[in-house]
C-alpha cells in the first residue's frame, strides 16, 4: 500500500531528480523515459502525465538545475544579513558542500557540462549559468569592497577555482572549502 501511495505522489521534481541521477550514471543517452520510469518505479504514462515529451522533460530538467545553481544559492547568501565579505564567504561555503545524491551528487555539474558539449539546449543553459554566476560573483565582490576594474578578473578567478576544485574533488577527494576560502581571502586582501 505504501508503494502505491508513493507512486501516486510522484511529481515533476521526482522525475527531474531521477533524470539528473541518470545523467550522472550514464550520460545524456541514459535520460530516457523507459529507464527513468524503471528507476523510480513508475509507469511511462506517469511520465507523460507530467511532460509532453522527452524534449520538454530535458528543458524542465535543465531549468530546474539552472534555478538551483544560480538563484537559490545567491538569494540564500544575500538574505543572510551578513556584510559583503561575509556573504561571499557564505557563498564559498555553500558551493563547497557536496550536492545531494537526490540530485546526482558530486558528479552532477560535470555531467551537465559534458551534456552541453553535444547538446545545444544544454550548452545554452550552461552558458547562461556561467554568465549569471560570474555576474553574481562580481556583485558579491563589489559588496565586499572590491574596486570596479578588478571585478571581472577576480570573479573569473574564483569561478575557475570552483570548477577546478570540483574536478579535483572527483579525482582526489580534495575538499573545496579550505582552498576557496584561501583564494577569496587572498583576493580580498588590501
């Protein structure tokens, strides 16, 4: 009975999270209706109840990740009540946390970047996310007192650090937080 109740409550987010996990496990080709339905114990009909087709699902999946990867994290830091420097350090702490397994875990962003290499829609979302993240980082740096001419370069250094450290975390298990804190502290030094 509990299994029936769970299946009845499946929503769009359940499918999206399953899609992200499938992307991590097997790449873009693994994100298909049949395998997703099998993974979450649902019917293909349930999928089509929530999504018109696989193309719409891919778009919703990318948009959900985009929202989490940009708006959700920056709004949390901005609403923290901390000063500019504190908000930037909080942002560093948040991006250093391992992503939850429900959303694909630590490999979700590299998997999305790989998808963007072969899919124009995914590439477009990644480009938007990268631009937004750089813009947000520049805003946090400005709030921390960094002069305007230095903002783009410093934002790029921090973002490159995040991307590089995510890769190192995958291959070596290195923690991101200490290195990112050191980088930001060095950049903010007068």
